[in-house]
C-alpha cells in the first residue's frame, strides 16, 4: 500500500484460485456461495492488473496517490485551503506530492550511486526536498528513512505510549507532529531537519498514508528460539523489521504460495487486490464522496499521530495473528531477524488472508484521504 521500507518486489498473485485449479478438492469446493463470488470477482480484477503491470514498481506508489487524490477532492470544496496547498506546492497536487518522500530515496546514495533525475515538481520544491535529504541522510542520525514508520510490538496489547521498544524520537508518530508545528509556525522553517512549510505538506501527504498501513506501525519480535514474544527494554529480541525480513505464503489453489516479502505485500499487492484495474481518479471520486466509518479524530491535531498509531495497531496484530511463523533465523548481536516464513493459517469461517487484507487496505486508504484533508484544513484555514 504504502512507503516500502525496502525495495518492493512482487511475486505471482497469491490469492486462492490464481493458480491452476487442481482436480478433486479445489478451492472452489471448500467455499460457500458468497465466498466463491468474492474470490471470482477478485481474481478477474487481479488477472487484468497483472496484464497491465509493466514492472515490479508499476503500482508501488498507488496507495499514496489514492490517499492524496481523495484529499485533493475533499479540499476542492474548501477553496481557501485548496489555494494555500496549491501555493505551497507550486501547483502540484497532493496526489503527485504524496510519493515524493519515497522518490527522494533514489537520490540518497546509502552506499550506492545516487540518482540525478529531478523530482516531480518545481525547481523550488526540488531544492527544498534536496535540502531536507541532506539534513537527514541515510547514514546520519536521524535518517529520513526512519521517519516513515514505528515498530510497536504486536505481541500483547501495547499502545504506542505504553512502552519503549520499537519507538524513537524521530519515528512517524513524532515526525507528523513536527510537521504540524512547522505549519502552525511553532517551529521555524530554518529548523535542523530542514522541514519548510512546503516540505511539511509533502511529508504529511505521505506519512498520513504510511501510518494507515499496519506494518508501518506494528512489528513481530522473536526470541532466540525463533518464537514470537513480547520484548522488553532488557530483552528486545529480534524484530521482523515491519515484515521486511519475512516471506509471506498465502493459500492458493489449496497450496501455500509465496507472495514475496510480507511488508511489500501490504505496500503494493493488497492495494491492487482492493482496487483492481479501476482508474485512480474514479476510485478517488467515489471515496471522496462517501464518508468512511469511524474516521474522525479528537483533540488537538498534535495528538492525532498517536491516535492513528493506536487505531491501526489492532490491525497490525491481526495481520500477524492470521499467520504462523517458521524457520525464523537470527544472528547474535543483531536487532532484526535474518529471515523467516510467515504462512497463512486459515480457520473455518474466516476469509482468506488476501480478501481480509484487501478489505482492510480499502478502508484504511479511504480514511487516510479524509484525515489528510481534515488535517490540512485545520492547519491552513
């Protein structure tokens, strides 16, 4: 769905029925009529998507574009706010701006040759984003790579403020309020993070998408024996790096089929599963005109990021609880596991992982677009 913490790589479509149907005990024979209808509809859409995809990155930014596009359409009804956004972004839409923080990663060498292609946007936006990059380089502390997520343990029932493991002073729950304070004039634009008001809007357009992706907020932690456990400051164990260190296997055609990296699956494949081949503008128009359930936040806007983290954590837990973990490998002294398998464990009566995840992402993208618009309206009206 959203900002990958590592390069996105997609495997074949890992949903029931995407493989050649086996004779005898096929996936169709094990579904009730409603499930069959859901799966066939999803499969047809995904087959179209797979034919249209030009590369592994074809839909990587799609979730962010949708969040921005929904917010654009919501703010179109608030002309004073929309005009201020347009002025800060030199005419760039939130839809286009929402992917710039990920595109910026290609210009950060991180031991590799940095790219030279300009970012989408004006010369001023390019200059301000490059200044932000230089102030928060990948080999520095803090690094802009770390601003996109937080790793609250999903084992147990922790909320963001209920512990220390996986949190930092520069994680997404801290960076969203930082951007808010810049836009409110409480932090000068000459701050050490080089976040101007323009950069703040760009980052918020992106981070509001990130924080609605379950694996950008919650992580599984394993002990030395490879079993999930609740870490403590005295024994942090080994994290799954928001799913980046796990390979996901979902049920397809009665078999467990690799869906690629667990995190990448949620960043991209679930978005395609949720929205199929429909045009982004068509989707955004529909979602912008339909109020999502339970989307409103309370209190000062500076508190919204923590509310959002706590809101998504139950989904991050479920995203892990629906799986069983095998072949977990760790290395003494490391903070993350080396590798492992995350396999779907479907219980009778439960939807397949692909169906559940797609429905979850559809709801979260919807809410993220409305919340981004509401946040900018509060800050720029």
